[in-house]
C-alpha cells in the first residue's frame, strides 16, 4: 500500500510573487527581466523588443511544414517550478490560474515506512492533441488547430461558454478570470514564430522539456522518441485524443491522475492500483 501526498510549494511561492503587493511597475520590470533572461541565450537584447511576443498576436495558419510536440523527461525534472514561473511571467494569466504546472508527489510505501520517501514530479500543460476534444464542441470556431499542430484560441471569437474546458480530458483549459474567455498553453507560439523557445523550455534547469518538429526525423524530439520508444507514455491514452506531449519515465499510476488544483492530495495504492482517492 502506498500513500501519495501532493504538494504545491512552488505554486504557493508563485502566488506570493503575483500577490496584490506587487504594483504595476514591478510587474512590468519583472516581465522585462524575464524576457531578457529567457531570450538572452539566443538573440541580442535589442532584438527582444523588436520581436512580437504578445501572446494573442500569433499566426492563425502556423509555421508551414512543422508539427510541434513536446517531450518531458521526468527523470530530469527536479520540481523547481521554474517552468511554471516563466510561463506565468511570459503569458500573464490571472492570479491563481496557470497554463502549466508541476504537480509534486511524495511517495511512501505503507508496507515499508522505514524507507525514505520517493518524490515524483508531473509537469502538465495542453497536449496539443492530434484529435483535440476541445475543438468540435466550440460553438463559434474560436478554438482551432494550426497547420503546425498548435491548438489556439481566438479570443475575439470566444464567448466564454466553457464547453472546451469541460471537453478537455486533461483539465488543460480554464476560463480566464480577467478576460472571461478560454485560456491555455499555446506552446508559446508567439515565441516560436520569433525563433525562440517556449518560456518553460528555455528556463527548464533540468532540460526536461524538449520541444521540436515531429515531422523532422532528425530533430532532437524525434530522436528522443525513437531512442526511448519503449518508455514513452502519454496522459489518458484511452481518451482518444492522441496527445502530442510525451513523457519519459512516467509510472502507469500517474497516467490518469490529473487533479490540477493546489493542495495536499492523498492517494491509496495497493499493488500499483488506486484503492482510495481523497482528491
Ligand atoms: Fe484540447 Fe485539452 Fe488536447 Fe489541449 S489537451 S488540445 S485543450 S483536448
Ligand atoms: Fe521540472 Fe524543468 Fe519545470 Fe524545473 S523547469 S519543474 S526541472 S520541467
């Protein structure tokens, strides 16, 4: 029997960073610093401000010839929440709402309590599915998939009905409390179009997150998928959506565990099966 406790230390810290004590000038400074930090490795500072990094100003067509996907190597994730913070600073969701999070689990074996606890990190984001459940339910066509596979939302057309939020099997979407329209990860399409990496990939200290072109057999992501073929998993494989976010090193136990809300969670397992879920 195993007891799993879910922590969100990083999210608490993030909420403090984004708290009401932060005035507008500080937020602007933080935003500028983040763009300098995450972009500095790739382009000169002066070009950061020349690129269009406004998240809602992205191409509707996408980048021709590409099919973007992401690999998350859980063996390399240290649960630092750098990706969560970088995404939040880059995309500015409202306080308490996130486009990506890293769920943190402490795993103890109830039959062997003298053993030290194991830790498990579970980064989550929109899967930019091959067959997205969120698109057919959208009554206005605001949610659509670009040619490069990135699923986006046209906020001008979104009426905030929440059908897509309900339809997504991964709890990857939310209704933005400030704009009242649907919101979610875009793989930082605005950054990809500017020749940059998504904020979460750029800041990942463990280099656990790898984004790339699945159409290119020589790309890093394609090579990772090939080399780790036997250890690649997706979330909720039975949902029929064919996610394009792939995990390396994920236990079967977590494939269907998708509770995204902050707080301490307890799961009871017996021989690898969940026998009690207090979430
Ligand atoms: Fe749509 Fe959810 Fe798939 Fe993202 S993870 S493409 S929101 S069904
Ligand atoms: Fe894990 Fe990388 Fe996110 Fe840190 S930045 S929590 S290592 S995925």
